C-alpha cells in the first residue's frame, strides 16, 4: 500500500494507523491507545483512501495493498475538524478558569481554593507565597469570577493575602513570556442552577467586607467552598485541547443541548462529566485489567454517559482501577485528587525543590 506516496510493506494484520507509524507518519488519535482494542468511534483519525474516495478511521481499518492513503487531504482534515467540533458542542467546560487567566501574578486560583476547602493548609500557604499579592480591592480575578453573578465573587484576593501573610499589595513581578496560543474551551450554555451544583456553598455570601487580618480557617474554608472550580484539572495534559489547537477547531461551530454535566467525587477521585468525550478508554482499560467493578457506558445516543455500574458509586471501584483509568483518560474528565501527605512530599512548587 501507499501512505502519502510512501510505499509501506504489509505483513500480517495491521491497521492503517499502525502501517503509518512504521514509516513515521503521525495520524492523530483521541479514542485510541496502542494497548487497547480499537473502536474508531471519535473520527479524529480520519484519513482518505484515494483509490476509492472513502474516508476511513485509521485506527480501526485493516490495511490493504490496494489502498492509497492520504493522511492530510482537504476532505480528511475537514472531517477531523468536524469530529472535534461535534465533541466540543457537548463540552461546556473551561480549559482555564477565568480567575486564573485574569490574575496578574498567574496564581493557580482553583488549585489554591481547592486546597483550602480540603484543609490542605500547607499546600495553600506555599502557593500563596510563591505568587506575589499584587491586587487590592479591585482584583481582576474577582471581576472575572463566575460566582460574581451567583451571590458575589469568591474573595480570592483576601484569601491570597491571608495565606501569604501579606497585609498590603506588592509591586507586580515580571511575568514570563505568554505561551503559544492554545485552544480554550469556555463554560457556556449552563444555567445558574447547574453552575451552583459545582460548589459546596451555593447561597449568597454570609458576610461582607472580608478582612484578612480577622480571617480564620473557618472563614477561609467557607469562602473557598464557594468556588465553582471552573478550570480543568489537566489543562496541560489534555489530548483534546492539543488536537483542537492543531486543527483550529471551534467550540461554537455546532449549537445544541448538553449532556450530563455531573461532577462526582470519591475520596481520591473526581469524575467531571462535562469534560468526558465518551472515548471509552476508561472502560477498555478496566476491562483489560479484568476489573469486576469498573466504569461503564450507560444510555444511548445523546443520553450516553460514563458511570459506575448500576447500583454502585465511584468509591466502590477499586482504587487501582480508578488510578489506571485516570492515567489513561485523554481529557480532564477523570483525575486523582491529591492528599495532604502526598502534596507535602511531591509538590513541584515546594520552595525546598526550587
């Protein structure tokens, strides 16, 4: 067969994707992993067979000597972009939280607030001290906060100053050069009621005029629990984001209703349905490990979703299975939650490691 004009010898049963890899031709994949049975479900690996004019999923199509595959023809590239944009139409999730994008110091606000809400005080204090406190009452992060219209913004600046022990704003530090422009999904089309399901404290703030000098851990934990945790937990390790950047995909190309946006947690695991692309990698990974209780597909069509088996919850699934699924997940849908002990030892931002 030929792939992009290069002759490729076929010996045995291989797919078009595997044949391309033999001659160092890269075809993008999302729902495929080399150690799992292919499904060809997402359409991201679409190629064109010039011999027949057909568009084919490279990861699941057996290679044949009659094929003349084009991996980057206009039709193949358009099909991939359409596939990604269809996935994005049911992906109401922020790649990066608005508060973090607006912060002059680049403070990882969701991570800081999550640490406070979980009682990981050492981690929260380390983060607060690494990033300088540069804002006073008119903090850009609070202006961008999605809770602003839902009972008032989270008091991010007051928490930052309290944790860092800084009474007054400091001069802004020189920020590193901006990284290359990357695709950014936005949390759009969700009702106020849906947004409020993402946080532990759903009402209007119980107190106003938060003074860092008078703040207690109880105040801080309450305020941090108001955060919607908009940002992705894997913004720099998301295959969907990388593919959308390369393809120039748009989140708004296709309009329509959204599927499940449930966010569920066990002791060390978080499943965010709004970020799930139904690739099935977690289901196949658990099956390969012969797990007796594992993530499974539920429903059909637009109502399809990933969830524990009927009558089970995420904490019923063995920890090692959840860890394997989270490691294999190509988006931020499945992630492991840190523990205080682990953060103390492994936090890359720890001053002792810098």
